[in-house]
């Protein structure tokens, strides 16, 4: 055990980690990164197969972003946005609105996906209070949803494992079924199931729309739930229904934004413009913690009034609109434009799709879910009977540990093995990562029959 691992185990409490296991077992310590590779303290390299938790976009040590941060450091590292403006934050807001779905007009900064969603919830709630429709207090959510770990974002989430212990702290929501048709056996069954999901939302909004402030959705794919993909047209239909019943639509693009699905934002695939959209993760290409909540002019205008009316949105963070973070985000967007990143994703996505077809021949692979470069491979003890591996076997974790031995960093979501490579990966890189994943699944499952 090297010194860094030793002091980590002595002092650090890791997220989403059973620390008893962590301290009892050897752990990997990352010392550096370059491009799409990470290097540990022993000098060994690994593919960054989950983009450092879905964050990294253009690779590590991207010169243009490094330089932008250094240049900003020569001016100022931080200044408050309470009563002051700053250059990078203003310029970034302009750029975000330029690339956002039509209709979004204002940007409210924060520091993580969780806080961006928390802000969206509070904005939607206060919007209706200010509009005089004070009965509109409820939120419609999807089962299996994940929107972060603050109390508000947990309240609109739906992953019981993460959140059940906090139930007494949460506000009540109106859940509807997670719209995933992955296990449907035919196109006819998928169509029937998709219609049922939409009908459920229609019925709920028709009967209770007068008391609903907003519906909160992850567009196209529910990431933390295990890469659950939605049927085509679902998001577009939800947008139509929320407009019909006078309910705000909050779209959480924290995971799906900035190219992950093949377009800048997942909403673009179905021509959807939400009332409120949250972004984070890839906004700075994985360099610094920044998030934003984007709203329409109509939402923003409801908060305007004379000082004595107290219509202000009373929310903020010490580092709101931090100039360093915003400078990194501006450089990130410039790389997207200069290198035509979105335009180049089609070939990479196609390479992943083709390679994933071979996974079906593996004895224990029961489902493959893909949306752009967001990939989930689900393993079963018996895939024909859809018999899951016992939780205590930690099979997804074992597969990822095997992949690590072979030079690939990936993480599981239960028994779903997740791959989300940096967008800078070439088609060959993606194929190499999937080859390792294939071998890791085959080796691990064959040893644990």
C-alpha cells in the first residue's frame, strides 16, 4: 500500500461507497490523465471508460481548456454574482442560450446537477405561487428516476436503494411508470407498452393537472437506473401533454447533455423545448464543478416586480457563476464548434452499435441498451428466465474489476455494466473498450456459474 492509499483510507469518506469494504481491500489511486487514458501511481494506464463519472468530454489535459483556465487565473479566480456580474458568466450564458432548445432564454448558475434540479423544482413551485395558482404544488416523476442527492432532487427521484432511508425527509410526488420497453419481445408489444406509458401520464394530468406544478423527466434514457431507454416519441408526447394541461416540463439533461446521445442535447432528437432544463457534468468538459438551470422568458418574467413585492428568487451559492468554471465551459463549447464534435459522433456511435451486436452471443448478457455513447449491458444468472444474480454476488462489480485488470475503468449499476467513453474517443478506441468489456463479462460469468 502506497502512502496516498494509506492516508486516503485513514481520512477520506468516499461517495456511494461501503467504506468497510473500501478500507479492507487494495484500491486504485489515479495520479494523472492524458487524452482518454488515466494513469495510476504505479504508472499503469487505463481507458477512462466512464468519462470520470460521465463528465470528461474532450479528454484529459485538453490544451485549449487548460489555456483558458490559466488565462482566467491571470485575471480573477472568483467574484460573487450577488450584486455583481462577471465576464465569463455573462458570455457563457449567451452561448448556452444559443445552443439550447428554442424558447429557453435565461440561465441560473449553480455547482452540480443536484443543485440545478433543486433550483428547477423551487423555480417551478414559486412560479405558480407568483402566478396566483397556489394549488399547483405537486410534481410528476418517473419511477427509477435519478436527479441528484439534495433533499429536493431526491424527492423527485425514484431509486429506492439510494433514497429509501431518507423518505421521512422528502416531499410527496406523483410517480408514473418508467417508460422502458427494453424487455418487450416484439415491436407490437413495444408499441402497446409505449402507448400505455403515455396514457398513464395523460390520465394523471387530466385529473390532477390543476394541482401539478411540473413534470420532471430524464430525456430519452434514465442513466442511473441502469441505462433504461425510452420508446421513440415518448418525450415529444409528454411535452404535448404538459402544454395541454398547463403543467411545466422540467427536463434533466445533466447526464444526457453535451453530446452524450449524439446531439448537443437529448431534447433535440424529438424537437422538444422544455420550460426548464438542467445541465451540468459535461458543461466544463469534466474540468470544474459547474451547473446551470435554463428557463423560458415566461418563467423568468413571473419573478419580476417591484422590490416591495418580494418576487425575488431567493436562492444562490457562494460559487454561483464562478469565472474559472465559466471560462472552462466557454473553452469547452469552442472545442465542440471548432472540432465539429457533434458532427463526428455518428461514426463512433455506429461502431459501438455494431460491436455491441456480438455481446448477444454471451451466455449471461440478457439486454443491451444504448443511446448514443451511453451504453448499458445487463447480465443475468439465467437470461432466458431473466433470473438476476443475487445482489450479494456483486456480479456487475466483479465484471468491472476484471475489466480494470485488463486496462479499462468502468462502473456497474447493479448488474448493469455501464460504458460511457469520452466523446474524444475514436471508433477504434470504443471498439477496444468494448472488446475488454466483452472479455471481462465472459471471464467473470464463466467463473461464477
